[in-house]
C-alpha cells in the first residue's frame, strides 16, 4: 500500500476489527487518528495510533505501530516479512538490543490489505531524511555537544547488535546458503539479482563498476558471522533526547562481518554531508575516532574497510534506483536514465570507488 493513500475510515474500521479479534474480552474500542511517519522510511508502510478499550471494569490503553507488508509498491526483491517478525521477537525477548516490543503478527490480509507486524509504539524523535538532519531540524539546531552525545549513543547501541551471538538467539534463518558460502557472497549475489530485477533496462555504469570491483576484492578472511543490522544509520533509530531508545528497520538484516554496518553508518553520514553538497554536523566525531570506538565496543578489528565502504554505497544505490523507478511509475512518467543513474548517491559511490582503487585494503 506504499505509494497510495489509505481511506481513513476504512483503515480505522480494519484496525478496530483486528483489535476485536486479538484482544480477548475487549469492548468499546476507541482508536486515535492513524498517522504515518513522514520524514523517513519507504520500504514498508507504518501506521501509528493509540487505542483504548474496556475489559470488564478496567480501561486499558496501548500505543501501536503496525508495519504492513508491501504489496503493489515493493522496494526489495525479497521482502522477507515474516523473518523480520521472527528477528524482532528474538531480539526483544533474548537480548538487550532495544527494539520495539512485538505484540502480534497478523497473517490475515483482510484487515489492512496485507500481513502486518504489530509493535509497541515508541515515543521519541528520529533524525529526519527530509529535510536532511544535517541541513535543518532539531538535530542541526541542537549544538555540537548534543550531536556528539547522539552519535555515540547510536554507535554504542549498534555495537550491542554486533555482540549478539546469532546461534544462541536462533537466527540461523537469516543464512541463505543457496546464494553463497559466506555472508558477503550471499549479499553480493542478492544485490546482483536485485539490480537486474529493478533496473528495467536503465543500467547504471557506476553500480556495475562497483559490482565488478567487489567481485575482484572479496574479503579474504571473513571472521565468525555476527548479526548485521543492514541499514545502519541514525535515521533508523528513535532517540529520547539524544539517547537511543530503539533500533528500527530490519528488512536488510543478514549474517556476516558487522564491519559492514560500521561502514554503512559512516556512508550515511558522508552522504548527508558531502554527498548532498553540505557539511557534517560539527559535533559528529571523525571517521577514525568512530572506528576506534566501535572496535573497543565490539572487541574485534574492523577489517576490509574499503570493501565494505564500496558495499555500503552499492546497496544504497541499488535500492535508490528501484525507488526512482517506482516514483516514476507512480507519477506515470517515462523514467529518465540520467535522473536515475546520475544521483548524489551514485556520484558519491564513484568517489568511494576511486578512493578504494587508490588505497590499500585494510
């Protein structure tokens, strides 16, 4: 349902019918206005609301965030939607990683047009993508000390993800051995297929150069696989003040070298400054300090940084190409090859490729 407007009364009716089916003994269910996050996201539809009901003589209340499986507007090659539910459930019940508490998984599409994950709504703020948090908004206005506090809080929370033992928590379902022997090979194979599926005849020389470079520079010695968040960035976190309260958006999770998340974190910061022709927030620590702090927190060396820098940009650009194609289709416009392949992301990826070729892999 992404990319389309929901009918508010119909949506509220569907939610009320669903709540009636899952909350035993509930009566007089009332639902607040249903809203959607506007500044970030786009791969799945998220519906936010508060609900109250009576159970016997007791009035109960719960804030909900419903993440609805995409249907017509599908960004990813494989939504792996039920896997997201299993991952969130495992992290919430077996680890200290702060994720929204999973309340229900609804497989019946009749309520909202597709299956959905019902989670506890977390109050707080998310650094926005639009306008970019480096250009305007509460984080830009906060000042260097608060910006630094947020950066380190987010990094420390991400490091907690990387300390999770996937075998102990039961995350073997994230392994995709048919795509390759190692986590890196699996992800590279997935994004190759993703790119071929998404480009619809509009090829990106930069993306294809990145695939070629990565194919020739695979990590020689991958460490023991850990949980990788996949889309690691502050824009996928909820903050209370400047302390991280929750980690969101797990559709890109995989098992491999968490250095990939570190480089995705650094890529996002670079994109929202240099990539869009701006400057970094003055309070954000340097790349070298960030890498050193992450290594201390996780207890492992960040290896193959040049490889994972390129890989971070490649994945972002493949997803960006798909979103560009979807936006053109929604506008009923003929896709413009230059607009879709000459973007801030692809221009930054080209610079990262040049840097990788000119420097030693570390």
